[in-house]
């Protein structure tokens, strides 16, 4: 049986809706054999996922999706096969977690000015120990009938430039890459087409990313069209980067994205897993 990879997904540790165990079991049902759990700015789901993966017979690569800022742009960097116990990584993540909490307070303040009160208390309570993300705010806005969908929550309040948007300096790109590398992991630029960068900005980014030690880009995601894969594969080729594939699964309620439901990596692209001791 060939391996089936999914190297990007989320659990309740950040903005997914399934526990790490449920993620593993769902991946198993979908015949995934190699999975990376990559929650936003936290590794708190990894221990549980490891245990569930052992039982399910899935090869789990400990992962993370780090929030970074490069030239005023927010970029997501996946760390694959990281060591969650690495102290440099832990210190870096802790800083991001503080930023997330401060940003949540500021978002809530902006919502209050729009006559939407109580978001911070409701969200910190609902999130518990999970990372607080804008997805939690979107849930809150839908639950309290301020909007009818996540999309509307982002379009009206949470998206860049909207009334409750708070811009933030996440980790420096270079720092995030070195935390990943120094913990034994491989740094992957997540969903390269989602940043809406022009061709010349993508070029600048991929050159910088590679110089800083980045090794791969996501060529296939759960929502990639054929054309998206062609474009991303060309980036991988042109800048001599390996390719990763990951669904970015968050929740079974999003029927468009499923664990393991991914187009294959184009045959001439070096798979990122060739750089990892599986
Ligand atoms: P954050 O990292 O807290 O800024 O939150 C970003 C998360 O919000 C992403 O990982 C997505 O899961 C979600 N997200 C971003 N944009 C949208 C959107 N337009 N609609 C729905 N979810 C979104
Ligand atoms: Mn997310
Ligand atoms: Mn992302
Ligand atoms: Mn993600």
C-alpha cells in the first residue's frame, strides 16, 4: 500500500473542532498513513495525538503552524517533525501565545465599540486552553447572530482592514524558521497562494525564505484547484524547494476540505517527506 500523506491540519488545540484523538481517528478512516498535526502557534495537542496515532497505527509527525510577519505581511510557516520539547521553540511559541491573547483583547475592544459586548469573556471561556484565533471570534459573532456565517464575520469585522481588525507583528520570519530548524524540523511555507502576492513579491519571498533556511512550500492544499497546483509546483521548481501536501482541515462542518483528500504532488517535485526520517 502506498503511503497517504496529510501534513497540515488543526485540532481543538487551536481553531479546529475535533480533539487530537478525533483528528487521528478521522485520518485513519480516510486511509491517511502519515499525518502532521499543525495547530496555530501551539504544540499542546501533540501528546494526545501521539498516543492516538500509536493506537491507530498512523505515523504522526509533530508539527506546528507558526504565525510570522515578513515585510508587513502575515505568513504561515509550517514546522514538520519538530521537537515540541525544544526550549528555543517553546520560548518562541510562548511569545506568540502572549501576542494572541493581547490581540484578542484588542479585537474585543473594537467589537465593543461596534456595540458587540462580551466577546473576550465568552471566547476565553469557550477556548479554554486552546489558542485564541479569529475563528473563535467568528464563532462568537455567528452564535450571537451578529452575522450569519464565518465568511460574513471576516468580511464585516475580522478581515484585514475591517472594523475589528487588529494588525500585529507576529514572529519574524527568520526567527520562526530557525526555531523550527533548531528543533530538528523542516520549515514549509503554508498555502503560498493565499497571501495574494504579486509575482515579484512571491519571488522576493521565496528567495528570502530559502536564504533563511526554508526548505519547502505547500504545493497541494485541500482547496487547491488544478491551476493552483500548476502555479505552486512552478514556484517549487523555480526556487528549488521541495513540495508538501496538506489539507488544512479544521472541521467536518466544512465539507470542502477533508483529511487526506488531496491531489497528488506532481511527480517531478521533490516531496518534503524525503527530507524527513519517517
Ligand atoms: P488568526 O491566525 O487568529 O488570525 O486566524 C486565522 C484563521 O482564521 C485561519 O487559520 C483560518 O482558519 C481562519 N480564517 C481566515 N480567513 C478566513 C475567512 N475569510 N473565512 C473563514 N475563516 C478564515
Ligand atoms: Mn486556522
Ligand atoms: Mn494558515
Ligand atoms: Mn492551517
